C-alpha cells in the first residue's frame, strides 16, 4: 500500500543537521530512502534512521569544507539564521539567495 508523504523542507531551503550542526541547501527530495544498500548493510541498527521518511540531497558546508550530503528528515531542522551557505556548486543551480532560501535558476524549454 502506498502512503502519500509530504516533505517538510523544499528545494532551495536552508537546513541544519540536528546533531552534527552542518548547514546545507536542499537540492532534491526522495519520498523514502533511495541511497546505497551498502551503507545500510554497514550501519549498525542503532545508527539507521527510519527508511520510511523523506531523505534530502543537500549542498552542504561544514566549516571550510563542502560536500553533497544525503540526510533523513528526522535529522534536519530549518536554519533560521538568514545566512547564505557557502558551496561551490550553488551558482550552477540557483540564481540567488532571498531571505531564507535559494531561488532556482529559470529553466529553458525547447
């Protein structure tokens, strides 16, 4: 049976990891876990999040480092600092930063 889910965070929204503290910008949302099965096999049961929840692809910053992160919804919270995220790939996907979110670049249709 399919259960409809609503993602708490949207594309372009700035979020913060609850326990690790890094910040990121949402670039994609999976309605449930869509990551690698190798990670699941390697993770201990206590470290595995519930797989039946939205998972977010983030352009993330942690100090001076940047990465792409894949994080469960339960591990994220909205970042209300009003500060932009520093990530080298942001300019490829977004036109700018307004208030608390990034604005997507307009897409061209042929």
